[in-house]
């Protein structure tokens, strides 16, 4: 076997090293293009930017966005500062002929500064975030809020509104069954004036109180434009969620907990409309429910007469 001459191996290594920057550049361009164009090619078409959050639609969301904006600009500033120092040191202290390397054991004062500064920043963010979370979840629900019960199940959502009496009938988790999907405690659940909807319709500018439950596994009430996320846990009634919208529009409620084979399609429409449009929609639903109750009662009376 003939060995490759040393000069040939050296030349090959030099050629490879010479082309490494070009190869890295090409790979960088490829992955950048993949990151920019792949989401549009592989996913459902979006109506908002993939590089930032969708436009906020609630009052509480403004407080969440303030934290996100602060973290973004802080991170950007720290990135620019650290990379600038990094590049400066690469150029300023690059290897030079006749100049020996200088060993430095470090600077205790600077080390304390760049250790304490991130600690204080993260602690401040934690306190700030905790205060916002408290305001969004632990504050008292306004008296003029519309209460809607939201029930998740594999793989859809049910919304229950109060009927003509203006209040939701009482429920109990142990009462939930195929015939009584909301778990109403009244003797005859079919005669409730509450009505269900496959769509969450709410008026703009008015507080909405969500009573959240799950019939089977863990689901999540997630609306990105509302900056709202809350798990729905079986066996628990979660009643501390409320929000107030600031603009009209059509949105989508999506479950973001992996809840089974049909999880990908567990979503429901949300319509934020004017107060007048909501009043007309609500009145039509109450009227339709009243007619259903009257028809059911008449049917029962007819059967009772037939049995005599």
C-alpha cells in the first residue's frame, strides 16, 4: 500500500480549512431560509406575525404585554452589549507576533456586579409577574359581569348561558352524566331555562366571568389574543377567571393540553360583538329556549293523557 505524501495531506487540509467559512455561510443561509419560509409552507396560514404575539384584545392583556415588551428589549440590550464586548476583545486581543499572552485571575468587583445584576433583574421580574397574575386571577369579579360556564370534553367545548331568570342553575360534579352533561342539580334538568351554545359570544367592553370545568381529562382554556391560559381539571370548578375585551373581532378558543387523539381539532369560535348585537343574540337564544321548554312540556302532557 502506497502512503499518501505528507505534502499532499497538508495541501488537502489547507484547502478544507480555506473553504470552511464558505461552507458555514451556505449552511447559515440555508437554515435561515428554512426558518423563514418553512412555517408558511408546512403550517396553516396565519393572519398574524409568527415573530411576535397576536394583537391584544383584553385589558388584562395590556399588563402581560408590558412584561413581554420589557423582557424583549432588556434581552436585546444585553445581547448587543455582550456581543459588542465579545467582538471588541476578539479584535483587540487577537494573537500578534512578539506579544505574549497575559494571564488574568479576574476582577472580584466585576464578578459581583454581573452576578448581582441578573439576580436583581430576575427577582424584579418575578415580583412584577406575580403582581400581574394576582390582579388577573385573584381580584373580585365585577358585579356587572356576564357569567358563562365553559365545559371541555374530548374533543369539543360547551358554553352555558343563564336563561330568562338571569342566573345559571346550580351544578354538581357528581351529577354529570350522558343525560345531564352540565351536572344540573335540579330535579328535572331538561326544564332548565339555561341554554347552551357551540360558540362563545360576548359583548365588547363588558366583564366576562368564566366558570371552567372538564368532564373527562385535563384540557386548557387558551386564547392567545386574550393573553389567557387556564387548565380545566376534572373534578374541579375553576371560577376565578374574568376579563374585559377592548375590541371586537373573531377569535378561537383552543385546547393546548395534549388530551387525546382528537386534541388537534379541539377548538371553538369566539365572537366579540357590540352590546346591541349581543343583546339581540341573547334575546333570540332565550326565546328559542323558552319555546323548547314549552314544546317539551306539551309533549309530556300529551303522553300523560295518553297513558290515562
